[in-house]
């Protein structure tokens, strides 16, 4: 289990961690406590998500989109029309993030008609 202080090792600021948690993009463990002043604990898998989000947002991707991408390691994620991001999680200490540009094709070419 990780605390918010542990999560800062991911490269995210305390404010980012708080905001991402409040928005539901990071998911703390449910301990039954509610109200202000509560502290959060996170599973190790959330640390990985936080690391990815920190790197993606540092690269200019919005936090909302970064949250979607960060949970889809190994999947090709369309972030804009014909712009894809692929997160490669090959068990490194910090997952690599690769951005690929896939050439523009017409609708006919995409259907194999062109």
C-alpha cells in the first residue's frame, strides 16, 4: 500500500495527486472513512497509473486524457482523430511511453476500397 507521500515519487505533485484522486482518475483504497482531512492509501497498481499520468501530463496531454491512457497499457489509444498513443509496459522501473503517428488514410482506403 502506498500513501500520497509515496505517490509523489512518481513525479506528480501533491496537488496533482489530490486533484486526480478527487476527480476519480486515481483510485484510493476504500477504508470506510469519509469527510475532510482523511488520508488516502493506494495499491501499487495506482502508483503505476500515477507515474504514467505524471509523464503524460508533463508531455502536454490533459489529465483527463492521461487518466484514460494510463490505465490501458499495451493498448493503442486514440487521443485525437488519427492520433494514437501506445503505452508499453515492459516491467521497467518506469514504463515507456511511445507516441506513434499513423499516416492519414481516406475512409475508402480504411475500408480497403481505395
